[in-house]
C-alpha cells in the first residue's frame, strides 16, 4: 500500500506541477526580474532541490508518513472515529476538514513561535512567487509537519483513503495558490469564498508584517475569515507589493546552502 501510495502521489505531483507551469507561462500575474531569466533559474533550482531533500529526509526518518499512520491506526483499531463507530464516509469528510484546520493552525504557529519561525522563514525568504515557492520548505519543517499530521490522523482514526486524498489536495492547492497566475477577477472572487487563490495567498508573502500575518490558509479560505486574519489585497496592490522578507533582499535566498543554513543563523 505504501509503495502504491508513493506512486500515486508522485504522479499527481508531476501532473499538477506541469499543468501549473504551463498556466503560468500562458497567463502570468506578475512580470518581475525574480520570475525570469537567470534569477528564476536559480530560484527554481533551490526550490526544487528542497522538495527532493525533504522527500529523502522523510523516507529515511519517517517513511510511513501520514498514510502509513492511517494504516497503522486502522490495523490497531485506534482513533475516535473507530471507537465511536462513525460511518466511514462521514468520518472521511470530517477528517479532511479537521486536517485542513490542523495545517492552518500549524502555519499560524510557525509564524508565532520563534523557534518554528526560524525554520519557516526560509519559505518566506523567496523574493519571487510562483508554483515552486510552494515547494520551498526546509526539510526540518516538512518533518515536523508530517509528525503533526500523523498525530492528528491517529487521534481521529482518519480513513486511509481520506488521508491520501488530503495529501494530494494539499500539495496541489499549495502549487495553485503560490502560482504566478492571473485569474479573471470574477473567478478569483468566487473561488476564494471556499479555496485559497493565488491573489489571496500572495498577500501572505508580502514583506509588510501586517500582511504577512494574514491569509494563512492552504486549502480552505474560510479559516482566515473565521479567525479574523483575512486580508483581501495588499495595501500597495499586487503589482507594487514587495515579496519576501525585508532583511533578505540580496541574492542569498537563491543559493541552496544559504537556504539550508538559514534556520541556524541569528
């Protein structure tokens, strides 16, 4: 099961990545130096290297991951849904929403807790914003995130198929809402009632602290509204907003060694 799960996730990742890359070329939202030419090539190398390194770390340290945790809980009869004999379909829907809230809460914590921010800031140090930014997470953060998700999966007794679907959707939505993609205004407004759009999440990557401290969602957009941290648009507008962190405006973020060592720097 775990081998087939890895294959399914890889196929989904490659398909979604290719589709979003083509859409970015067809309808780019921003035209900036960071999203073109040599700078883009360096950014893509670092961001893609991060997802490869994170995958290797996970396979070595925590090979079971979230789906493996779901299989283990199922085999041992663990989890609230099994103890309460909740219908599998109902359990799957509730677990999907609960996992999304757990990821949203983890994201908020990564900004509020200094130790976690030391790791997470590498993601925000990217001065460009495209689908590869969605892959720019330090291996330490990916490992901590997977442990957190696995704990929620076991606690709930989330159905295996639900967990697999959630992992695919989470990865796909992250690439979508980080994409340098121009959506028609009406479509963006309609979509962001339920899911996070690129224009909504781009605000979170603003170098203005008040804007960075908003729009934490990856899948569902309503958590930010419910908890009062929703910002509809950047104060300077998307074309003029500064992306990244103010303290890292040189070419450091486009180098792999720099990015890997950032959590250990003051």
